[in-house]
């Protein structure tokens, strides 16, 4: 499943910073996720990519995508 980090992302993850994450190509419904929590659930290769690009799209497992949905904040009902 693809996820895209678009808004408010840092090259060096910061605790308390919320990053907008779009899951599975749905750009109308983003989840705001604490950047450190998000960084912690990535693989080592994904972490490396995350720190090199200001906007990034990654392939993640369904379990990781579900975790993002669970921990993410959204103005809409989940």
C-alpha cells in the first residue's frame, strides 16, 4: 500500500511535530501523525529515504498503513 508524506515533514524527525500522511492514494483524507511515531514504524531503508526528501511516497505493509490510521488525527470520523 502506498503512503505519501506531504505536509509539515522534517528531514530530521521531531517529536510533537504532526506530519500529514495520505494513505492508499486518497488525497482528500489525510491523517496527522506525530513524526517520531511515524518514523519509528518505518523500516531502516524507509527511514533512510525519509531523511533525504522533503516529500516522499513509500510502499508499506497493510499493517503499517492501519497503524497510521489508528494513531493519526483527522477532522473526519474514522
